[in-house]
């Protein structure tokens, strides 16, 4: 119960900040949400997008899943929480930026790289990124496992960006300049946030040691 008590205490601090000291924000948010940014992030407990980016309530529409994956467009795919969330973010909220936020030491990517039994649901889900895994093993066959995993974490971000463009209502807005896609990678070992630059086809730091 001690762990739960921590969350209850945290809510009390939240309540004090936003419903006693700074009421204006939630008075506005009661009218509805209008974030300009949507983030597809990992469910990993160490990688909270709002905490990493100092976001306030209402700043970002966040979709979290194992390994921050986006499945390709499949209109008859059955229950599809990620496509449904993307549809809401893009068509209803009209966000202007979609960020795929990956991270170092991702358990989902590690499970993919290990290629062992993945349980009832996990294996099918992370198989979305199998093409990224295969490419890494082809291009970096002799590298240590940790370097292969890092390469796959970043390759999976790029694969999700590719998959986003298979959604016709995303591709049309990107083509019109109304929506921008971003690939970000949080390196928790270095404390750095990297972003993918298409010109160099590589990830570069955008924040490290408090700098810009």
C-alpha cells in the first residue's frame, strides 16, 4: 500500500496546484482540449513524455504502447486502439505535430531482438517492428547485442514514421503542410534527447545537460 499512498499524495499535490493555486488552466480545459502535438510513446514506466518535456495538462495528446509502435494502415484490422487514437488526434483535434518517441533500453525491442517466446499478445504486437530487426541484423551482424538493440530502437522509430504515412488522412495532411512528423529518441544513459534528421539519415542531440 505504500506505493499506492505515493500516488495519492501525488494527486493531492496536483489538486493543490491546479485546483487551488492555478485554477485558470483547468477552467479553460473544462471547455475542451486543443493540443497542437500528439506523441506516440512507449508504455515503459521510465519514459513519461509529459515529465520528460515539462508538459502541462492539455499540451499533448499521448498514445502509449509497448515499444512506441504504429501499425500500418489496415481498415479491417479489428480492435485497433492506436489507429483510433491517431484518427481522433488528426481528424478531430487537428494536431499539427506527431512525434514518435522511442527510448534506450526498451524492453519491447529487447524481446524482439531475443526472438524468444513472447506470450499470448506481446509477440504479435512487437512483430510490427520485425522489419527493423531484420535490417539491423543484416547491416550490423557482428556488433554487440546492446548496439544492435540501440540500432533497432531507432530503426523502429523510423518504421513507425513510415507506417504513419500509410494512413491516407495523415499522408494528405503531411503533403499539405498541415501536419509534421518527428522521430525522437530518449537516451536515458546519456540524459539526451535525439531527433532524426532526414538529410543526414541519423539521430542528433537536441537537448543534453540542460543545453539546447
